[in-house]
C-alpha cells in the first residue's frame, strides 16, 4: 500500500520548495508534536475501517487510487495551500490549471476551450447545464435513464424541466426515443453519457449528432467516467465511432479523479465556444487587482478551489502525458482488456451469466437461479461471501427488460433484479482476472 520512496521524494521536493522563501525572515509555525502524533495515530487507526480501494481485489465501485506523483504533488502543494479562485491566491497553481485545461481540451480536439477544474463531476455538470439553460431558456434537458442521477437533481436546482430517455438492452440511450422527444419542439439540450456509471455503456453520440441536422438543440457530454478512453487504442469500432465525434459537441465534463489518476475531488468542465464565459461576468470589489490576466474565478461558479488539485494534475500530465500511444493510454487499454477477460471467463461459468459485453471497463453479471427473486437473493449472498474472502464487488438493480435480454429462461417474479457489478479500473486488474474469477466461484459455493 505504502511505498516509502514516495516519502523520500516528497522530503526532497519540500526542501526545494523551502529554498524559494529563504530570503524571508525566519519563521516556523509551531505545534504540539507529541499530541499531534497521538491524534495522527488515532486517525490512521480509524482509517483502517475502509475497503482496500488500492488493491486489485477491490473490484466494486469507481474508486481508483491516485498515481504516486499526484499524491506527492498534492501533498507538496499543501505547504502553500493555494486557492485557484484568483491569481492573488494561487499564481503558480492557476497557471498550472490553465495548462491542464489545454491538455484536456486536446483529448477532444479542442485547442482553446473555455474551462476549469471543479470539485467533481456534479459541479462540472451543473455549470454546463446552467450555461445550457441560459442559452435555451424555457426548454427541457433530456438524458438517458442510465445517466447519472445528478442530472435530474441539477435541473431541479436550476429550475429546468427534465425528461429521462429510455435505454436499449445494451444500456445506451435509445435514439428513436430521443427523436420522439425532439419532435415535440421543447428540448434545448441532450445530455449524452460517454460511459454511464452503472453499466459503462456509451451513448450513440454519432447518431445523436445526426439528429442535430434536423432539430435545434445543444449537446452536452457527460464523460466524467469514460472521457479518457478516447486515448485508448483498444476501443471497439462502435465506441470509437462515437469517441471520435466528441469535438463536435457544445460542452464536455471529464473527471480526472476517475481515470485521470487524481485524488478526490478533481472534475473538469470544458466549453467549445469560449464566448459562454460572458455568463459568468461579475464584479468583485477586492479579488482582482494583482494582474490584468484572466483569473479562473471569472469563469467559475465555485469561488475558493484547491490549487493543490491543479498542481497534482499538472505533475501527472508531465510524467504521463494524456496522449494516445503513451504509458497513460496503455493503462486505459489494460482496463479494457481486464473487463473483456472477466466477461469471457464468466461465459465459461455455470454459476454466473454475464450481461452486456463491456464497452469500457465495467462488467455486470447475474448469479444463476430459476427465478428473478432467487437471482437477486443469490447476488446478495455472493456479494457478502466474496467480501469475507477480501474480494469486494458492487450490487446493481436492473430493469427486468434489460436482464431478460440476457437470461430469457429465468422465470420473472419481480419488477427488477439485483446483479453483481465489477469496475476493473486498475490496469493491474488484467493480471488478477483469474484470481477474481476463482474467488467468485468459491463465494458462490
């Protein structure tokens, strides 16, 4: 879990940081080190009450450990504790954030996007839909039934009407249902999810872009989970068809704290048209005096934001540039291969039924039983038995229509069915598929 070399590198970097203030009169804040040590040890003891998110046998929720360079850079920045709301609060870290925005924009083919880091995907999506509402007042936002639940919540906060869109059995937004809603004439924004967090399915962006030729609407892409996979080489042709069109949408959300190897919380919102920055215009009597350059606070809804997040992301980009055919993209390919390998192994099992083929790195599977109620009960039993073996999974409740497409012989006696779900978002998972499968079979017994 802990590589002591990280602490050595951090110590050396802190010495370099301290050299930058060597001209100041000597001042060292004091604290009760003995008592602090006691409290810190108590914190460490309390923190043991967690799942082992860092380990390959954690294959449950979307919890990816940060890269050591991100962890070290974030900790280093805390000795300064910059605030990226204004240049007064974080000169170096604000410049780093702007460079990171250029890097992230290039993933989608945007050279000069308007954008900034956020506390996470929820805040990033809120800003995108706030702008969408300003540009299409009085019109609805629509999103897939498998889109993140925060979209319906965000639109409620913003006072924007919202409608869910039906999905196909592979978990994607149904394009026919989208066009039916567009034909009603009151849809201003379609939210396209590139990798929904439940099933990992990629909405058919290319087909929705084709609808824009006949209807007037904005496209906002929630790629908080799946956005980085555009850099992967091993995407299937169908997913590549949609990822390659991302540069044609109006706004994109991506979460570096998912596949970008960052600590929580680090999200990002990007706009293709920089002119939407006029919606953020405000006057502050005290914030902007140190420079005539643009402050990030001029294009954010959030005010105080941790500059340490930008420092950590910048350091990660320097070590592992977010480009195709590099070490970073190879890690994404490893996740894709791991998910496909587990899906194939489950096909060999008489105990489990894998559902839709994974489009990214999420695998959803059912425990075999004669009825849907028994399937749900068995899923909970395997979930608990696996945890006792230190294999940590997730549970997911699915509509009967989706489940029945993959298990038509199971008697339906419930309205929904509980399945197991594994997120293989660590590249190391590829080497652990055989062990994970063996633990699953043992847990089912």
